[in-house]
C-alpha cells in the first residue's frame, strides 16, 4: 500500500514540476521496472499511462482555450 501511495505521489510531483516549469511530460513507467510482482508492475504501468493521457488531454484543452482567446482578441 505504501508503495502505491509513494508511486502516486511521485507521479504527481513530476506532473506538478512539468506544469510549473512548462517542460515536457516525463514518462514515469520506468520506475515500474523495479517492481517484482507482475500484477503490481502492470498496475503501475497502467497508472503511469493514465497520468500521461490526462496530462496530454489537459495540455490540449489549454492550447485550444488559448487559441480561442487569441482569435477573439482585437
């Protein structure tokens, strides 16, 4: 349980750092390679992929919103 919470917090910190500095998304699935249990490893990879998908969707929405604001500006 602690491992899962730690991995989730690490992923959130990476996302927060990328958002703050405007950097690109860093795939966190390589951290999952150290997990021995196959089911936990697959769960970890799945969480990393979902976090990346959510990050990309949020970035897409931000770009679209900015484009709309730029188009409506005089």
